[in-house]
C-alpha cells in the first residue's frame, strides 16, 4: 500500500512539474509575441489591421515586416518591440492634435533605452508636434520648429516619416516668407512615391509660383493628367482645377475664371471643406484683382464663416478681409479680422504680412 501511495505521489509531482514547465514555456512564448514589432495598416472599411513580426528595413517608401514590404502610404502607425510606453502615449497625443502634451510625454523618455529604430520615431513625433504647434499659433516659433524638422530630415533620411517631415518644413519656410526655400521642399515632394504627398507637393508648387504662370500651370497640369482614380487623386484634381481657374482670373481672364469657379461651387459637395475653402478664396482673389470689393468680401466671408476649420485658408481669408473691410470703410470689421488673424494664426505667413 505504501508503495502504491508513493507511486501516486511521484506521478503527481511529475505532472505538476510538467505543467509548471509548460506554463513557463507558454508565458515565455506569450512575452515573445507581445515583444514583436507591429505595423498598422489602414483598412478600406475604416480602422486598421496589425501585422506583427520583426521589422527588417525602413525607408521613405515603406516598412518591411515579417518579410513583407508595407508601402508608407498604407501605414497608420508603427510600433517597436519593448518600446517605452511614453512613445505610444506621445504618438497618440500627436495623432489627436495634442501637440504640447506629446512633446511633454517625450521628455519623460529615458533616451539611453531607445534602439536605433525607436530614435527616428521619437524625433519625428517631436518635430511634427513642434511644427503643428507653431503653424496652429502655439508658443513654438516657425524658426524653432523649422530647425528641429530640418535636423530630423538630415539625421533620418531613411525614415518612413521623411515625406511628412519635408511637407512640414515647406510649410514652415512659407510661414516665415521664405518662399524660395518652401518651393524647394515642395519640389522634392512632387517627385516622391507617396501619392498624397506627391500631389500636395505639386499643388503647393503651383500656388507658390503663380507669378510665373507657365510654371504654375505645369504644376497643376501634372495633377490633372494623373491617371489614378482613387479618392485622394480625385480631390487633388478638383483642387488643381480650382487653382488653375484662380490663376486665369488674376492673369487677365476673369470672366472664364469666375464661370468655372461658380460652376464648381454649384455642382460639388460643400461637405468637402478643403475644396470649398479653396474655391471661395479663389473667387475672392479674382474679384479682388478686379476691384470688385463687395463680391470679394462676400467670397472671403464664406471661408471665414463656413470653412474656418481649414486653418491655412482661413488665415488667408482673414488677411484679405482686413484689407477689403478697410477699403469699404468698415474700420471696426477690418480691426476684428486683423485681431483674429494675429491671435489665432500669429505664426502664419498671412499674419506676418499685416
């Protein structure tokens, strides 16, 4: 009987030991899975889907994970194995427009624990957050933000964030009235492989070179001649059509220009706030060029009252309204437009022109 009991006890011990080893092994495997890198891709239906594995290569064109290249244009975000929680917190804050909070979160990170793959991510979050803080009228000056963004581009030329950083640097150069430098950055974008940034680069080139009609038209035509038919390309084709009409209107053909702009206003969906802010600013510019002050005022007021969420275009509208109200002897309204521009967009190109 004692022998039988001893055998049973021994077997129980063996079973417990095996269970313990299996549990430890499963826990170890679980930690290995949790510690993997991750690339989150946009889904056509909304949200994102995650690919886990080891990231082996990063370039401006995309990220290679688990042997598969994910194009940068399809990436929502990238996370790295064992990255400090403050990186993810700062990333979330940046993506939700809490730029000051993102910068503060980055300050809590022990930089000695960052891997070579993590550092570009941290530097981009800081650079992008500082740029947006400045462009949205925050305490960061365009010069300060521009220095940080330029350093990011120089230090991390293979980052998958390169093209968004180049776009921010172009905007910051424009904010300090260095159009020549801004044009250089947008020219780089216009040649990149990321469709959204390529199209925006061409659009910005066109708007910044309207004093050279041939160059501007060539930039707009490069968008209109694009063979892609996705939503992003269709949007930029409408924007290029609008700005091409503006160019014609300020260049000597206001009748045709106004006809095209008013036709777009009548037929396009006004839920497209970016497009309609462009349309009404273009309409205002053509009327203003031809000294139609009341018509110009009404056009710019549409942007001011209905499409103010488009910050850069709203700042442009406020600048011109401050001049037009004065032209119409509405000095109080001119002062209100100037004050709004200086308080809300104090770091902008348009505030600098007051």
